[in-house]
C-alpha cells in the first residue's frame, strides 16, 4: 500500500492577499509595586490559611475521637 499524496489544491484568485490587521497600540506601563505591602499581605494571608487549616484539623480530630468512642463504647 502506498500513500498517494495530498489532494490537489486550487490556487487563490489573482491579486488575493490575506486581510490586514490594524497594529494594536503598545501596552501601558504598569504602576510600581509596593513590595513591603505585598509581603505583609502575603504573611497575613498565610496566617489565615494556617489558622483555617488548624481549625479544620481540630474539628476532624474531634469527630474522629467521637466516632471511635462510639464504636468502642
């Protein structure tokens, strides 16, 4: 079995050109970042994440103790 090749194509009409897209304006400059404020916000967010995780862990531990206590008792 041999590959016959791709199907024949027809050439575009004479004078055809792809559509021209308008050149976009260059992007604006971004405002400067306050690295100290960003670091402070990240630390606060990390503290909240740890607190929520610790709370969920305590609830899971208490539920596990209650369930095991009911199974054994």
